[in-house]
C-alpha cells in the first residue's frame, strides 16, 4: 500500500490516545460498579490503568515531537500537497487525487483486505505489566518473556511467594545482610521488621563504626531499592517519586544547616584536633554506644575502661602516629603549593565526608519509604507471627492452596472475590482489632479475653535464672522449670535442676537453698549413723554410738 501520510499518522495517534483514555475509563467504571473485587483484582486493575497511562504519555510525547517538526518532514509534505502543478497552473487537489487513486488501485488488487482498526488488547496489557515494554514492535518479546514464566498471572510474576501479591514485604535478604554487618546484635526476623528503619539516634542498634563500612552502604542501598520497588508495584497509580524528592529536599536543607541526625553530626574532624583529643585522653560518647577513642579507632564500654587503656603502650603508639600525621598535615597546609601529606589528608577527609553524606542520605530515604509502608509492615509482622504458630500440616495445606491459586488464577480471582463479599457483610477477614494485645490463636486471630484471663496470661513471671526472661501465665511459668533455658541457667550456677529448686527464680535464693540442702544432708548423715545397729559376739544388738563407747570402756 502507498506510504502513509504524516497527517494520517498524527490522526491515528490521536485516535489511539482517545481509545486508551476510553479503555481506562471503562476499567474504572466497571470496577467501581462491583464492590466485590479483592486485593489482587484491584491490583490488576490499577496496573492495567497504569500501563494505559504510560502508553498515553508515550503517544503524546510522540505527537509533541511530530508537531515540533524538527526535521521539516511535516512542512515538506504540506508544501507537496499544496503546490502540485498541471499544465503550469497550481492544482491544490492534484496530490490528493493521486493518493486517492493509489488507494483505490490497492483495494481493487486486494478486495478481501480487512480494514485496519485499532482495538485495545487487554491481554497484551497484562503481558507487559511488570515486564520491559518496547511498544508495539516488542510484543513478540513480551509474549516470549511471559511464556518463559510458566504462564503465571502477571501480578504473581511481580511478587515473590512471601509477598503474597503485594500484601506483605519480603525482607529476608536484607535481614541476612543486616546480620552480617560487623558488630550488630542478632535479631529475629520479627524484631527486625520493627527496627529496620531505626537507623539513627538512641533507637539505632547498629554500632557507630559499622556505619562507616562499605557493607553498611550496600545494605542501605539494597533496602532502599527494595522498598522503592515494592511501593511502585503496590501503588501503580501514585507518583512514588514524590516521596524521594521530598526526602532529598529536606535532607539537603538539613545537611546545609548541620542538623542531620546520626552520622551527619559526626563528620570527620581535622587530624590536628584528633591528635590533641587522643593525647589529652578526651572521651567522646556517641549515641549511647560507648566511648570512642580516635587513636585506637574503637569503642570502650565504660569510662574506667577507657581511662585505663590510655596508659597502655598500644594507645601511646597509636596516639603518637596520629600526632605525627597531624604535624605533617599542619606543615602541608602551611605550604604555598598545598602539596604533600596535608593535601592528601584534605582529599581523604573530603572523601570521607562524601561517604558520610551518601550514608545519611540513604538512611533518610529508607525512613521515608518505610513510613509510607507502615501499614504493610504491621501486616507483614502479623503474618510472620501467624505462620510461626502453624503446624506442619497447616503450612503444607497453605502451600498447596497457594499453588492451586497460582495454577488456576481465574478460580483464585473468583475465590478472592467471594472472600471480599464476605468481608462486605462484616464477617471473617476484617482487619484485626487487638487493642489489648492479646496473644494470637491458631487461626491468626486474638484469643478470647475470658480465655486470656482463665490462663492468667496477664500475669508476668520473671525468672532471674533464665536471664530475666518473662513468662506469661502460671502454666507457662511452671512448665519452664523443666525446659532447656532454665536447666542451662542452673548448670551455669553449678546447681542440679531438681524438684527442690522448683519455684525458685532468684539466683541468691537458689544458692541459699543449695547451701541449706548441704547442711541438711550432713545432719541426716549423722542421724543415720546413730540409727545404725551392730551386734557383739554374743548376739546382743547396740547402736553404733553405744557399741563404740562400750568398746572403748572395755566392757565388750
């Protein structure tokens, strides 16, 4: 067929935009009329609309470039249409009739050719969601990528099994990275979910020296990347970039004012001030993590320990090296050309400050994204606790149900819609309301309050032998005396874990009872000695004490 006019391309592009807009409206209207859509169906709808909006923006950008006519193609075609001459006279319709005759010739040659109509293919929208899109020309690659994922639903392709179609977060990888940081205390995954955004101040559990390492920056980068990606996948119709832009704008203002918390308050001082502080033995307490010695580059837990180490040869040598470096730095700063050790020290300090700035920026971004995902974090924590309480059979049944939903997405969508309908009637799957913080039962819901009171779970029992562990309820308290934690504490005290020490929770009481039992044992042994009977050669019986006394007197 003849080459398409650039004006026809513009008209067709306008039509595409209008069709896409109408398709987005139809999706919104169809879903708004049905209140039984579940979480997964809502997410599908939002991603389809997001893909339509992306295509609209792409087509409008193309139209903008077309109308800008940078290469002059539109102008040349306009001149060609309006400057056709026949026998020396200008015929404004000459080019039009030429093109019309070519179109008629084409259709006479191919009478069965179907008209080209534009239809929004929602299947391609699902295929391209969550996968790299190359427009119409890349549809084959998109289809191949979708086929390579085993025909899974496009929402299931976006999320891992732990994320459950965007309901929960999957931070196990970041948790492992956190546990591998130098000097951090081991945290269970449930506790980590509460603390992963507490990166500065007294709430931070990460040592100060660990924050200066490259591993910590990689951990923050991975955590920030995951949170940003998860937020985009779960909120496809929101402008997620605004969260990062606001956080960065606030960070730049605070950094310029010097009010950034955490490492921002601890930008590297000059070498001269470091050496003076080291030689004078000045202590610097940071975020409650101990006392920092700049010469030895380590923390000390107490002031007395810090003062004692100042006299050690190791500290003296380190302080001397720091003082020598400070003297070289001072001399270097006095040189007119600024070369030598001073210049290299300034370069090193500038590089260190830049790393600190990058670290603090990542911390603030993590906190900004975590604030947006606070509700999902709480649901994730509840889900982890619920799954921990499941039996092996219940876990297996849940895995089989998830696999069945993955293999049959239509049935899963219908089931989810049915569950949503039940929610509409106010029955089971409502958001858990647990103001009293009652323990969760086997079904993931708080146990009844009467059962909570019946078992006395509101009463806490603290056991000093178990490292001050707190047991809820009398039943758990009594049972723990035969558990490994209490037995290990008794072995550490050098005491047997027998019935005599039942109900004993204080270490001094346990030691006092052990001493008392020893004294009673000796007294019992003496009593047993008096009760022992012996016979003389004539068969007369006496107690051991009487027999020994009579024998010493020569009566026997």
